C-alpha cells in the first residue's frame, strides 16, 4: 500500500474482518485460490505442505482434489502475502523476498521458516501489528520507508 493510501487508511470499522487483506496479488482469481501460485510465491515444497497440513506428501496436490488441510494453510498464507503486498504496492517479487529473507524483527528468522514451523498465527499477528504501526506513523507524518 502506498504511503498516500496508508495516510487515509483507518483501522477497520469491522474488527472481525480487519485481518483479511484485499487480493492485491491476484491469488484468488474468480474467487478461487490459486494454490500452486501461493506455494510457489513462498517457495513451499510438497514436503513442507504435507508437514504443515499433517497429510502424506503423496496426497499434496493443487487441483480440485487438494486436501482440505493443505487448502486451508495455503489460504492463510495467501492472506499474509496479500497483507505484505499492501505495503510493497503489490510487488510480488518484494513479497517473495520478504518471505525468504531472515527478518531481524522476527529474531532473524525468515517468515517462510516461521510458516514451516507452523507459526502462522504469530506471523499474522506480526504483520497486522506492523501494518497498524505503519498506519499510525503515516497518520502522524513520520513515515520511514
């Protein structure tokens, strides 16, 4: 999200939906999750996904027969990716790098490593807190990009 859009942003008037991002990266074409694209963006292997979803590796697929647990995890990851993409003005390359590189604010662990360690909720909270801090700083005129 650009600084100008953040400046006008307000906390969600709907606290139940404030954690859900717009589809900035187009990961939900025609309302359906592009599971393969999400996995590729974050560089998660079928083995990674099988561990996250607690299903056999051979059952991991990206078509209509995707196991429900894998689909759920990938939708959660897509949401985080879209939240991060808001900050990077929709730049998918920067979002992919953000997932890949160690982050000092996360104890020098990469967001992808956090996901692989099944710490999705902690990562989501980190992203939401960072978004709120960015909005507050922008609103007060102290943007540091």
